[in-house]
C-alpha cells in the first residue's frame, strides 16, 4: 500500500483579558492562549486541483464560498511565500474552536494552515514570517487587525501588547479561575471594529477617544494586578472595562445577561472578550468552588458552552 505524504500544523484559541478594540488604536492589551480549544490543519499529497475539507465546505478550493475568503487568502499567502503551486494538495481542518465567538478562530485557522503548508514543503517558519503571513488573511477577516489574535493563537505565553511594539510574554502567576461562557451567538468583530472607527472619525469623537484611552489604562493596571497576584483588583478592572465596551456599543443583550448572572453568582468581575456583539464572555473567581457556582449561573442564563481555566498557581487555591 502506498502511504500518502501528509503534514500537520496546529494552533489554539485565545482569550483577550483586557484591551480588545483599544489595541487596534494603539492602546495596551493582554491576551492569554486558550489551549482548551484547538485547531489542526493537515496537508496531504493528492492529485489534481487543491481541495479543502472543513466544517463549512468540502470540495475544490477554487469554488470555496465567500465566507471562507480569509482561509483562501491564508493558503494563497503561504503558497506564494513558498513559491509553489496549489496543485496536488488536499487540505483538511479539524477544530474545537467555536467559529466567530471571540476566541480567535480566524487567526487560528491561518496559523494552523501556514504551519502545515511550511511543514509539508519542509521549509522552516520563523514567528515573524508566520505573523506577517497571517496578518494578510486577518486583514480579510477583520479589516484592521492589531495582530494580537495571531500572536496569541500561535504562542504559549500570555502576552502584553501595544500595536507596533514587540509582544511581551509574561508568566501568569494569578491564583484565580477564569470562567468562559459562549453566548452561542455569532460575534461580529469586523463590524464592531468598523463601527468604533466610525465613532472615532465622526463629528463628536472625544468621548470615544476617552473610552479607548480608559480601556488601555485598565489593561496597563491589569498587568500590575496580575503581577501582584491581586484577583480582586483584576475583577474590578474587568467590570469597568465591560462598562466602557458597552458604551462603545460592542456588547449585546446575550453577553450582558451572562455577565450579570456571573456577577450575581459572586464573580470578582466579568466582561465580554474579543470582538463582541455576540461571542464569549469571561468572569473571574477566586476558588474552584466559586468558579463552579459562576459556571452554573451562566449556564442557567443561557451559555451554550462553558470552560473553567486555572489562570496560575495550583488547583488548591
Ligand atoms: C477586537 C480586536 O481587538 C480583537 C478581536 O479578537 C480586534 C484586533 O485586535 O484585531
């Protein structure tokens, strides 16, 4: 039996702890890798035109629906960089990252695909090249990506990031639990990013500029709270960030419902995460039993999926 040559590339989800949207406008942000959900791309030798097999589509790449345009761009960018044609390849994607829920699925697809294609053609891929290539497809997905999603979906460390500056990896020492809840509603990152840009370029931009600056200052203070192992302070900052994100009109009734359920169940703080207008929310709790109470409350409030993530330290906090 002839064995087909295949290579794989992997990536994972991401959670933005602080600074979503503000990061697009040059303010600080903090994002965490979220390995509880992951993506694997497999590239195999095949005959004929390039084919794609993923949850949205199975067939010839040239006939992919428009919704997969950023995926097509990721493949084309990697193949152009590798200087190879797209013939005789079959690409498949397997993912547990919910699509369009603020967990960085579009960046994760591009990261996994780029890694798999470079592995297949036996070419080394440094992080700078990976991020440059992924940024091309993220422009299609998000319009004006900060680069935070791609860096977090491809790396192992929590990141502090200001656009245009190097990513700063830092250890997560906070002894606390993060609860993640999926509203089940598709987020609208591209639209949310565009609507904030419209506000900032409109007739009365000052309140929106102030809001973006406040989000950035919360991210900066949150970094100190993480370093000082101060979950109370971080929770407070999360609540305040959610208020500002609501003012910027990137929350939604579903997100707000889960967030208030989390707070009523004793969460130290809660906010939306990622692009917003749907997607996921996060909440913070000091112990596992408190986290479980919060998880139960957000499930009761309608979360279709939840995760509990130990942020740092050991289980017996
Ligand atoms: C909303 C945003 O800040 C995060 C989306 O996951 C956009 C970006 O950083 O590119």
